[in-house]
C-alpha cells in the first residue's frame, strides 16, 4: 500500500513509525515531512495547507490511503478534497473539524447538548467583551475563537490582564482573524487529562490517557508552549472516571455532531479537567495531539493502519484497539528561547539509540547534515513497566539528542509520580 501522510512534525513522525509496522505499507509520502523523517518516508516539499498542491500530487501518484493529521488542513477541507478524488482518508471533514476550528461552535455544541464544560460567553463586540470581563472573578480564561497554533488560550490573573488580552486579540489582531471572535470562560481547577479517541462516527474507542506539560519551564512556570513533554497513562484518570467520561462526554459529543449533520470520523481529542463537580471539557481537537501522540502510539499493540481504515469504513466496533499495560514518557528537546525568539540552523546529532526512540519535529538538511529548524526540535520517548522507569529511560535517551542551544524541562512526569 502507498500512504499519503499530511504534516511534518513529531506527531507525524510517530504516526509514520506506527504505520510502517504494517508489512502491507510499502511507501509513505510525507507532505511536507521533515529531514528527520526522511529515512522512513519520501518527504515532498508541499505545505500541509497547500490543498491545491496536495490534490495535484495525489492525482499524479497512486495513493491507496491518506492520513491527514494537522488542524489547519483538516479545517480547510483537505479530507473533503482527497475524498472527492476517490482516496479514502483518516480524519474529519471540514464541517466536522469545526469542533476545533471554532471554539465558539464547540462551546455552543456543549451547551446545547448538555456536555459538561466551563461557563462561558462569546463576543464579537469589543465593548461588550470588556464589560463582561469587569463582572468576572479572576482568574479569567480568554480564548481566540479560531486556530492559533495552540497559543490562543490565555489564563489571566486579573480583570486588567483579561481586558488587555481581549484588546490584543480583537483590536491589535494578535492571532489574526482567529481572534476577531473571543470566548471568555470561567477558570476550572483540577488535574488535566488528555484523551485521544478513535471514532467512526458511531463507535468511540479511547486511547490510553496522557498528561501534557505545556509550560516552558520546570514547575509549570513560563509561557504556554505546544508541549514540553508527556506521560501516559495519566494516574488521575481512573476506570471510574473513564466510564463517566464515556457516558457523559465522549458518546454524547459524537451523537451531538451527528445531530448537527457533522458526523465526525478519525481521531477526536478530549482535553479534560477533573473538577470537584466531575470531568469537564476544556477543549476539543479534531486530530491527534502533539506531543501526546508520541507517548500514546508507542503503547499501541494493535495495528494502527487497520484501526484508521476502520474509522473510514465504519467498522471500528469490530476492530481491536489494544494498548500495552505499561507506561511511557516523552521528553521534548527545544531551542533555547522557545516559544518566543530562538536561533536555528545548529547541527543536530543523535546517538543511534536516541534516534531509534526520537520523533523529529524541527529539522532540515543543510549541506547533507541535519540542522535545527524549529522551536520544538525532537521528542524522545521511552516505554517501561513503570512510569518512574519510563521517565528515567526517556531522560537518559534524550541526553543523546544534541545541538548548540538545546534545552528541556527536567521535571516531566514528576507531578504524575506524586499521584501514584
């Protein structure tokens, strides 16, 4: 089989590795991929958001199945365009991807169908938004409605800070069109859990839970990032809570999307807060999370391609989705200064053992050598019988990933260990 994989980060590298485990997969085209994936896929320099370019490439090559993973092409309708060519796809249509593409849509969906989430209001008028902020207790959560590279959610510690955030989005265009509409919501407290779930629009089969570490520095200090590391499973996510989430959140969400004429297939990401009042949805993503994918997929024992095709064919109920009874830890090595300003172009080296356990996110070839080309450069993952051992191994392996301005958090998984 020839697979078309859309995207080029660490998430896509993790998916690529898992797809390659199926002996029927003879060729994977990664658009655009990155230089760190080039040994395992044919990388083609076509942007994930260049839908015309993707379609033209697909017309010229015999593609058996397409896997579309980043949010932007999904929201833009990449699956719709490829499906029109007769290529079966993993991922939601543009109508279904609105569950991530518009926070206002997703919040209204939850309100309409009684899915537990934070209290909120949506605004397109600046004065109305500022007036609402003045009535809210701090902390206050301010969200840009559209996609913002995972950085469009601000937790503001005062009304003044929230007002400034609203003004930055609505007046100064901090997130472009994504911030012209804002969602202002109550601040929820409790352990955070990420749950990715396969769905064919009828059946939901959750993957193993995970815990992301968003802040740039140790102790959950510093700015929000795309993720500095993850562990799985999340010890706060018990069997009892999982059952509650399936009954009150997962299945109701799929049923709500069907009722709205937006059937969702592919991977639906549930960002959850385990509050004193029970689990609530913080956000939905219409795709695999990054870097959650880098700890979840190494624990998957069933065949990924078979599962993906079952979401497309509507046969997920009859398809095995099994995970190892082990733990995983992913440690991200980033460029110093990320998520703000950082230098790139430094030679990237990996020991042989590190390379086998590392998913490359930001690297390119220069004069035949691998050099850094992004903020998050690599995620190194270890799987072990216990979480403590997985953390220890991940850090030992990550030491084998070297470049001049490398930095990583030193406390990935420590909060989870305290909960065990």
